[in-house]
C-alpha cells in the first residue's frame, strides 16, 4: 500500500466541493468526503488500476459525484494533483506537481 499525498490545490478543491454540497443538502458534503476517502483507499491499495489519461497521470472517478481524482504514481507515494469536476475546464490542473 502506498502513501497518498494530496497537493494543496487538490485539497482545496475537495473542501470547496464538500462545502458546496453541504449547502445544497445537509449531509451531502459529508457523503462527498466519504466517497473521496474511499477513492483514496482504493488508489493507495492499487494505484495502477485506473487508466492513464495524460502522460503519467491517472484518473479514478468518484462514485455518485461528477468528480475525478487525478493522480500520478511516484516510486514512494501517490500524488493527487486534482479533485476535478468532470464537466468544467478539463485540463486546468496541467502543470501541477
């Protein structure tokens, strides 16, 4: 199992999305965070499982929500580059490290 590290912009995206969902329906933000936590666990256990979408960046979709976790697999860790809404500016995260 690899360590999963989230870059600060990705963490902020996750928190912003959770806050938005919580404002829509009480408890929905927590559901979103639970799905993100599940995705992080899946990625840590088997980081090569999800498809490469750009160079060495992979995407793990988040169940129930229109988000994907974009990450790269490094020798010692997995780095989450974005928690991206799938219907907005698809390549805005390119250039993050």
